[in-house]
């Protein structure tokens, strides 16, 4: 996302109740990017119709919601954002665990699990940044 868009998002966030803290927009962008990548990987993985497919579909939806919520920010408080990040981390963990069962014989599942791990890490970075800025 270009710097003008991130600047506009930063201004929107500062106007919201409880979001006066200084947010590192690069951390937020990395989290949105990881959520988008994970959504795509999970969507592709779910098409294999293996027993990990339900977890992959749910994870794709969760990552999409997380990314879109970070882009919008209106109506989100720090407490809600932290809960959403926790939910995204939990869903990615579930999906990663399910896909790791097939990772030895499915490159798609292996890629999906790696994408889930990257998304979990990015969401944790976002949480840590929010806690440090509070």
C-alpha cells in the first residue's frame, strides 16, 4: 500500500476512541500483507478437498476479515482489535496443524502451513506493537 494510503489510515486511527497511540504503520502493513497471503494460500489448499479443507476455508475467511478490519478501522477499539488478532492467530494455528499432517506429501499443504505460520507471526507482531504503544 502506498504511503499516502497508509498516512490516511493513520489519521483515521488517531481519531478513534482508544487509538490515540502511535501505531507503526509498517507493522500494520506487514500484518495485512500476511493476512492476504494466508487467505490466498488457504483458499488454494481448500480446493484439494483433503480433510484440512474446512480449517483452510475458515482460516481464509478469518484472514480476510482481519485484513479488511485493519484497512477500515472504524468501529474498532484496541480491545476488539486484540481479540480479533487472537482469533486470527488461533485459526491460523488450527489450519497450520491440519495442513502439517499432509505436508510430507502435499506441497500445497506445506505452503499453506508456512503461510499460516507467517500470518500468526505478523499478527503477534501487531499485538506486541499495540501493547508497547498503549
